[in-house]
């Protein structure tokens, strides 16, 4: 089944779940590979997966790169920075907090793209859910971890902005593969010192492959396809479930408690995600009538 045959909303929501499960698993590698080594190896493995899965030809990749050099280098650097800052942040602050802070980036893009009043209401509801999930008040968080999460959010926002022109100008999958390969090259200095530890145990190697699939290969393919078929505003609201999913994954994998406040936050972001999807569907029906 081709990704183009699947609804973009489903692609985004599945990628959200995949990313957070991958992030939860990745924290298990931090004591061995370090946050920087883990994300570097993850991106490199993902790049190899993408080359195989998309069956990209070297001649086609070369031609696409030469035609869109600056755009693809920028997209690749954006991917590397976004993931590096995020992993460094979850090494210092809880997963739910890091994702909530990071989400400032896509939420900002969604707000800037909104034109109708109802869209601002959904953005506001999503923002309320993120605020409830963010343990900034009354919790002692590492200031550097907060800064890293903010930088990751900035990279996420830029990723959203660049994904559309990359998809339109860089031959679809070729553009994505090149960008991930660029990110892999950039992350090499972090991967090399961690490589001996990676091959020290089959368990570590298998977890690393699982993290690569869940955190990069699957979500990047799904989100890249979805962003070409849906407005950035809708994407921004749909991924607002990510802090909620992160809190749930943290509770299940990392023994983090959600509490009543967390459940209320989940309700806020889920309702906002449904609301923006329904309102956009109604808009399309009205415009085609």
C-alpha cells in the first residue's frame, strides 16, 4: 500500500505515536551511547533504511541535489539540529516536559497560518493543553534542558516550513532521502565515538535499529507525505497530541505519573486536533459546493 493512498491525518497521528515510543526507547541507550551518540546513530541507520526502502538511484539523487543544493542542505541541517537538541533535552528534563516546550515551534507556525476565528480557538485550546502538560511551574527543571527543547522547537518549525518546497521542488522521496543523508553526515562526529559501544551487545544494536525505525524512518516518511497534502496549520494542530502521547509513553515506559491535570491536558489537545480536522473538512466541502 502506497502512503499516498492513506489519509494525511492518519499519517501524522501514527507518526506522533511512533516518535514518542522511539524516544522512550532511546532513553534506554543514553547510559551506553550518550544522548548525542544515540541520535547520531539513529539518523545514520535511518538514512540507510530510507535508501533501501525508497530504492533511490544514485543518478537521480545527484541530479536532485544539484538542482536544489541550498534547499536540501538547509533541510538536512534542520533535521540534524532538531533531533540533536531534542535528545539532549530529554537527557536533562522529563520527556513530557521536553515535548511540551518543543511544541512551541509548530504551534507558532499554526498560529501564523490561521486566518479564521475558529482556527484561533482551536490553537488556544491546544495551547491550554500544552500549558497543563508543561511542568514549568513548581518543578525544578534544568535551565539548559529547557533551552535545548526551545531550540528543538525552532528546528521543528523550520522543518515544517521547508518540507513543502522540498516536496514540490526536490522530486518527492529523493529530497527526503538526500536531507536525511546530509543529516547523517553532519552527525558523524557524534556517531564515531559511540560505535564501539553500539556493537558491544546485540541488545543495544537491536534497540538502536528499533529507535531508528520508530523515531526517524517511519515518522519522516509519513509526515513528509502528509505535509504535501495538508495545510501547515492543520499539521500543527494534529501534532498537538504529541505532548499528550509523550506523557502517556513516559507513564508506560519511564514510570512517569500523568495525574488528573495530565488527563485534562490530553482531553484539550485531542479535542483541538479533532476540531481543526473537522473544520478543515467542512471548509473543503463548502468551497467545492
